[in-house]
C-alpha cells in the first residue's frame, strides 16, 4: 500500500497518509479540518536486494562457471623464479 502526500489549502499543513490505491483521497485536514489536496510525488526508486540478478539467475550456467573458473585460474598462477649465478 502506498503512502500519499497531502497538503492543506488553508493552514498549509503537509502530511503523509498510508492508504490503499482503491481508497478515496482524503478531503479534510487533521489539524484544522480544512480542505486538502493530494500532492504528486516521484515515488521511491527501484532497489535490488539479494539474489535475482542476471549473472546469478538468468545467465547460462556454463558461461557463468567459465568466467569464474578463468578468473580464479589467473589469480593462482605462480610467477617463474629467475635465479642468477
């Protein structure tokens, strides 16, 4: 359920109200019982949390393993030892 922003036309009291999208908009201010109007807000941004990203869930499993294996192989390579006489 979304949170809506309202502002009183008479006393300029701004407040938020948590209600269903199917509910009728509020008409009265809780402070002075004057008329209120619902404000248009930008909403909240989209937040990705946890699993559900392309590389872990939707990519082909073979290509994901190949990329992981090649990265780990590069990290474990040993440098050659050069001895001087």
